[in-house]
C-alpha cells in the first residue's frame, strides 16, 4: 500500500514528496529513486535529487518543512508514528486498521484533536470502488430494506500468536526497528520480505503485529457496516463468540441490531423489507427492485467528497475540515475488529460500553484493551 500511495502522490500536482522512511534499506533506496525519476521527468534539466531517505522515522518528523505524513506500516507501527506526527503538527494519513489496540486508537484520537490535525484513516471504501459502498449506505440509511435486523460481514479469522521459525537477519534490514514496540523475536522473511516485493506480507496474521484477517479486511467491511448503521461514533454493546472456531461471533447494538462475523465476502444487510449485499465491484438487492428505484430528495444522501481517498485528505488539509474517514471513525471501526479478536481469545460473552470504551465487570477483557510495549516505545503511549 505504501508504494501504491507513493505513486499516487508523485502524480499529484498539489503535492511534493520530500522524504521517505523505511527500515529496509533496499526498499528505502528504491523509493527515493522512484521519487527522483518521477520529478526529473517533469523538469527541463532532467535531474532531481530533492528526496531524503531516513531509516528512523523520527528524523523525518523533525523536518519543519514537512506538512503531512502518510503511514503505511504494519499495524503495530501505526499508533506511535501517528501520535508523534500529531505532536509535530503534521497532518496524517494512516492505513487501516487504525490501531493494534483499543488504547492506541484512543491515544491517536486525542493526539489529533489536541493538535488540530487533519487525520484520514485509509478506509478507501468510503470514497472509491465505483461508489458501490456509498450507494449501499444511502439505501440502508434511507430504510429501503425497512428496519435493519441483521448484518453479516464476511472476512477472515482472528489473529494468532506468531510461531514462525528464526532466520538470520539479512543485510540492510534494521530488524530491531521493524519489531519496535512488539515482543523481541528473531527475523523471518514472512514478516519482512527480502528485497522489493509486490504482495501483502503475512505479518497481518499474527497477534504481535496485527489483528488477523478479521482486522485486515474487517477494518474495511466492518467500517461500512458501522457507517450504514449510523454508528460512526459508537459501536456494539455485546460480543457473543462461538464456543469454538474462528467464525460466527455475534455483536449486538443498543438498538437490537445483530451483526455476525461470517458469511459471503463483504457486507449483507438484512431488513424487514429486503436485503442489500455489497462488496468490491458488487451491489445487489433482494428483491432487485430495491436498488432499481432511485433515491428521492427526502431520502438520505451522503455529502459529495469525490472518489479519491488521498485527494479527500489533501482537500481537507487546505480547508481544515474533517475527512470522510476521520481518526475518530477509524478508531471506532478498528475497535469492532479488536472486540471480535478479544471475544475469540476469551471465548465467552462480553458486555462493552462504546462511550467509556470499557468492558463491564471483566478485568481480563479490560486488560486486553492495551498491551505492554517494549522500551523505549512504551513511554510514548504512557504519556499520551
């Protein structure tokens, strides 16, 4: 995602990329050369050397001439750079899921608000993919399927402890920095691929670094569910995991709507008068006539924010308005995934207060809202 975002920024006339940071020297140097080639082609002289590479992101944040940063790291490295960027008064675009833990997401929201930061979460389904998700939300919010009873979100399973074999750290990789706040362990190329790669690495499967497939695509699809249910600033109040297995967990919202982890990929909204199914490139209803009837003036309409998620962030940087996937929205969507992971881990029903962001009468579950980061990174969240 980081390389894709870099390419998009290089093609945007309203942006100049002046620095990149990566713990992998080969990818870091390759990114710098991509920047130099792109800008050299636009200059009559045919040369450009104005992009600086950093192995430590804190050096990048110390640059006073940088207005904003884009964070596309493994999930365990979302919160700390984002919080420090906010404190450095730099606007932030951070990939989804917003955070690894519930406590991190709240600290990120606080840092953004305390410093008046325009903070976009990388929930691109709110703007892109042909607008099918926006249309689904508008039809659900307009009660075209009647009163919503259930939502089914088909995404992968929960995270599991990392059990990868130890490998020798290759030259050019700052493995200590990659691991960062997570528990110490040896290098493995499944977590940090060797060389330039074009796949999504499997660090996302492991609890030490991410929330599994449940949080990976769940941060997209649960986000759409929250949006359609008008729960951007709230969330479910009950979590009911199955007795065994990694699918079938059930959420209950304050209004009685039930949301299930499981089913076909994407989101299925089931109401008293029909159903709407949406996924990337797919939007259909039962009966089909629901989507065949256009929305009227009195129906619910989302504001027009364009069809480019990065551009929405850049536009809001200029107007100082909140973007379509503001940090608070990203926090609540990530929390749904985190609540599910905690439910599967503990295998018992839980009651959740989405305003206080605490479990009722369950000390063990409340401890799982956060984790102990390794020094020196632990101090950043302690002071948040």
